[in-house]
C-alpha cells in the first residue's frame, strides 16, 4: 500500500527521533535540522514533511518517552496490581530522567525557554504534563474499581512523581551526582509505590 504524503516508515521515523534526541540534547534547541537529517540519513524536507516543525519533532521525541513511562500502567494485569504498576511507572520515569540524554534534553530546554518559549512549551506539554495525566487517569480508574481511594488523582499523580524524582533530577542537572545504579532506581521505585499504597489504599 503506498504511503500518504508526509508518512514515513517506522524504521526511518525511529532513526529521525534518535538523531534528533542526540543532536538537540547536545547542541540545544537551536541545533540545525540539517545535522539531524544527516545523522538520520534522510533529507531535511522529509523531516519537515512528517513532523511539520522543530516543535513537532520535539513533541514526537517526548511522546516516545511518555509511551515508555506509561507502558507499565497498560501492561496485562496492571489494573489488578496497582502497586506493581506504580513501581514500574516510577522505575522507567527515573531511568529516563537520569539518563545523560534525558538530563541534557531537559537542561537545553530550560536554557532556551526564554528565547524559544514555544519549543519549551511543546517539551513540557508532551512530556511531564502528559505523563502525569496518564498516571492520574490510571489512579482514577483504580479508585473507581475500589483498589485505591484517591480523591484528587491529578494531585496524587504529582505527589507520586515527586517521591520518585525527588532531588535526583536537580542533582543530575547540576552535575553533582552520577546516574543512579539500577538497584538504587529499583529500590526508590518500589519504596515510592509502597508508601503511595499506604497513603491511598482503600480503607
């Protein structure tokens, strides 16, 4: 079946997003689209045809990250085992936040926010805002099912994310702390999920 205008195959799309994350993460939001195209082995026009703009490209990069973070909430059996689902959500979120590329993407967005507010807004709305909304919806559904007792899912989602990320993200951005070892990330995620369930578990 022929592709419609602006559509590209999955492999090419992944190559573009990988290249864009690397180029923007190291060169900042002003990094040239030509360099992204070169590393992805596509034309610059192909990128614009598919993503529309640099803001659209950033949204796609962050969308992919959000899908990774939210995946544990959609896994088979997640609704029946909210503590395990929450631990999985926290684990992936912390891993992505502490990765060098994740830190550099956030750092360059903060640095460029004043000069490029539209790109910074695209990063926020596609990333932190959307991942919290996915978590809040999970908490809402679990409350309706009687497995949790959350009166304000949006606020509770922020609380959980705060427990997981804590000061680690700031420490990483400032370069005063190395990325946490997998066992540390696992311990933090499990403990946050356990404490969350104690606070919001059904009576």
